[in-house]
C-alpha cells in the first residue's frame, strides 16, 4: 500500500520485462525478477514509448501543416527540448513516457475523426476513443482531464440530424471501452485501499481551492517554462494559430490549461525531485503542435506584405516578402535547435543526485552554468526573458528585490512535504536567524547584524506550504517591547501581540499557501534589533 503510483506503467512494461525474464532463463541465470536483464529490459520500455510518442504527434502535425520531414523534425525537437528525454534515458521507469505516448495516440484519434467526419458515425471510432483515453489514464490518472477533447468530435457528430439512440450508443461504447482498459487500476485501488476510487496519497493531497499556477509555470523550482524554456515558444504557437487551425489549437490549449490546474493543485506542485515540469508529460503533443504553428508565423506575416507593397508601389514586393519569410523561418529553426540541444546537454549531465529541484536562485543562472558554451546563452537567455515579468511583478508587489522571487517562491518554512508521503513527520517548529542579506527581509539596514529596520517598518516574507493552523509566530528582539511600541500586520490584517521577555508572540488562525507577509511597524523611539523568529503549529495530527 505504500506504493501510491498507478499500475499502468507496470502493465505497459510487462512485455519488455517478459523478454528480460526469458533471456535470463536462456542464459541459465536465477529468475529472481530483479536480475540485470529483467531490469534493463523493463527500463528500455521508457525509451521505446518516448520514441513512439513522436509517431502520432507527427501525424497530427502533418495532417494540418503538411510536409514529410518537417513533422518529424518538430516532434523530435519537442522531445529534445522538454523533460521527455530525461525520463526516457536518464531516469527511466517513471510513468511519463507512457502518458506521453497514449495521450498523443488519443489526440491523433480525435483529430483524425474530426478531419474525416464520417468516422464519427462509427461505433468503432468511439470505442477506440474510449480505449485510448483509458490507456492514457492508466498510465497517469491525471491524463483523464484530456477527456475534454471528446467534446470536440462530439460537437461535429451531433450537428447532422440523426437519431439520439445512435449517439447514446456511441457514448455508451466509449464509456465501456474506457472502463475496460482502466479496470486494472480500479482493481488495484480496491485491493490495496478498499475502494474502487482512491486518492492513495491522501484526501488533502490535492488542494483545489489554493492553486499555485504562476509557481508551477515560472518559478525557479522546476517551473515548466523556467526550466525548459522551449515550452514557452510552444505555448506562443498555441495562442497564435491560423484561422483554419484555430479549433484544434484551442482544444489543445484547453487541455494544457487543465493540466496546469491539476499540477498547480498538487501539494508538492514542484513534483519533488524532478527534471523540470515532468507532470506536464501528456502535453507533449500540444507543445509540438504549438511549435509547428509558430513556424507558420513568418509565412503569415509575409502574406500581408504584397497588398502593402502594392499600395506603396514597391517593385518585387512579393519576392522580398518570401525571402524575408524564408530567412525568418531558418533563423527560428536554428534558434529552436540550439535551445533543444542545450536541453539535451543538460539532460546528459544531470542525474538524480544533481537535479536542479530546490530553487533559491534564478533557473536561468543554473542553465547558464550547467549547459556548455555557446548553447547556454540561448537556453538561459530565453528562460530569463520568459520569467523576468514574474520577478518584476513580485518585486513591485512585495517591495523587495526582483531576485527575492526565486528565493521565496518554492522554498518553505516549517517543512513542505505532504505527511502521507514523507517517512519523517513534518516539522512543527522552526527557528530562523535573521541576517539583512536574506532575500525574504524587506526594509532592513544593509550590512547590519542583527537586522535593524531602515525606517520605521520591517517586512518579513514567509513562504509556507501547509494547510492547517493555527500558526504561532515569535519575534526575538534585542530588548523588551512595551505596549504601543510596535504594530504587527499579517497578510494586511492587524494582529494582537503579547510581550514575552525579549520577544513578542502572536497567533494567526489562517495563512496562505505560498507567500505570507508580516509587516512590523515601529511607533517612534529607538529602533529594535530583530534577531530571529520562530514559527510553530500545534501537534494536532493534521498536515
């Protein structure tokens, strides 16, 4: 029961494992199931399924953009520029390759049905749709959100005047196929946890009322586009589609948004020790389509040039427009290739003990350090360009330096892991010594130890990833504080404090997931020196 992960990856890797078992028996080795050949064969499934994911993805791209080689190049560049390659060859055995493949198959199936609408009138097509979606959900249950794509072919199927009985039968066939394929997971949950539907991590593992969308996309702690900046270009392509491709781009963008919501709701939105935003694995086909759409932008811009050239009476306007579009496309292709190549080098140099998963400094600095010259300039530059608005917004909102964003967002006081997945219980108390160079302190005198407010106020940013309170805060001072000498505000609300020797203590029943703000106002007189603070929560058995 301690294995909270899905059963699907084991099922999909089973044929590979069987080959390994057979090879061990052929060589006369003991069949323990954990021999070298069994392990190598089972882990090989990750590389094979990752490579196979490019096939349905390239079919979707070719259906909409044409070409023979171009769809495969874009599918390959997307594999190289995301975390897919890492989980194919550096840390195989995870569920991500299987989720990538089956989701791509499902998207290709839906897209082909809409493109050839006569298929939508066949019960076989709906059975396939349910089966492919079931396989994707079996790989990773969160892939179930891609069911939203079935609304796209359903709309096209319902528009012709047909009897409702046939539509109901098609829906029933799709649902039955889904449940049949997904049934091993139902059986595993029932066997291990006593119910057909289960959240093995714990009922509070998903925090739907407190999403961390900006953090899961932009933070230096495994932020999706901060760590794999090529994804940023892919998303741009999804939001700038041509009119005739608007429908599929909108549905793929919607699927990506739903995956963002799911990943932002997870307790550990940074996905633990991960290579980038690994939980966005099923969005691979959407990212590849977005990248293909981005390559059409120069051609679309060039198509607007001839009318303008004619109005300005410029000769050879169309010829110049075509050459400029060609040059822009080649430049974009070279840039994408360099960013993807940088990610491949990062993949090759990164192992589980050296993952960049803790945050604390801008991700683009780590990319610049770990990727060799000159490739690091392209990857780190794109990462910095995409994430810089988040730093500027954070600095303006909290009155701090822009680099505080990378320290505060993703690093937490009082522990951070969900108790159900952590063998060590989360800390109930944490003492933090203050130093003016710490980026979560705003308004302190520079190079002053202990911390002295610059004026009559001090701000402490307190990132917390817990759910239950109350939270008790103790500020340690260099001298006793008297009533009326200090005013405290927690997240903009004034709180009452109690003096206890050289400390002041207050309790707040609520705290936000993420950045909390403690404002300390001094009412004239000598300035206090702030030595440390202590956070504590009661031992009530709750996370």
